[in-house]
């Protein structure tokens, strides 16, 4: 019995006071880092289809959809559509517009720029573009495209296009070549 009493005196039981718990909770609240808000990456793109299709309008398609999918969503070509002027293999980009001309129709320069496969490139959204879409940019191959996506996944969405220079392998020269072709949203 004396031995038990000796241990109790030597190591008294630990007691926690309510004030200590409150102080600890306040300390944890003050030192806790704020929750990181992550903007969800888009899973769809919006495209405006006009001209010689059955149902013109605005269509929502999954990222990576091709122009063939967009035309199908619009009900397909009309019989008098000039389908040869549309590149059905091109990947649809968000906020793009496509005009399908009728056979023999001359398109105005403004309409020609909207036509899929035209020489006027659409801006690519750095926060939703796939690696395949990024490789369509000049000087961006599969390795740099993967680095851009990895940077976005590791650091969250790009807040400005200038942050593209934070990606390994993209310097000022590359950025100058890309700045008019990319955007963040």
C-alpha cells in the first residue's frame, strides 16, 4: 500500500482545467491557416453554332468534344450546308462560335474568322484547357502542356496569364509568343 501511495505522490494524476482548454482552442483558431478555396475546374465548354445546321444556338459540351459532336448537338447539317468548310476533327474551345455556310455562300471576313478551322486562333483558357488543347499553342509540346496542367493542379487556378512564366520551361520569350493566345477565367 505504501508503494502505491508513493507513486501517486510522485506522479499525481493530470487534470485539465477548463481555462486551459479554452486557451488551447483559441490558440489553434488563431494559428490555423485559412481554408484554401479551390475554384472547380470546368468540365464543359459552351459553343455558339450558327448557319446551315438544323438547330442554331448555344450548346454545352464536355471538355474535349470535337466539332463533329457540336454539329450533332445542333441536329446536324442542313442539306444545303457546305460541310467541307468545317473541320469536324477540331477540339471545341470554350466561348467559341462556328458559322456553317451554305454551299456556294461567300462568307464575310468577320464570319470567316468564326468558322472552325480558320486561321484566327481562339484564346485558350489556362484554367480549363486539357493537355491536348495546350499543345495547339505555338512552342507548347506535350512536356510543357503537362507542366502547365501540373502547375495548375499543384498551385490552384491561374489568377493572371503572367503566372504562366512560373511554369518550368516557359520564360519571357515563350510568354510573349503566347500572351495573346491564352486567357484565365
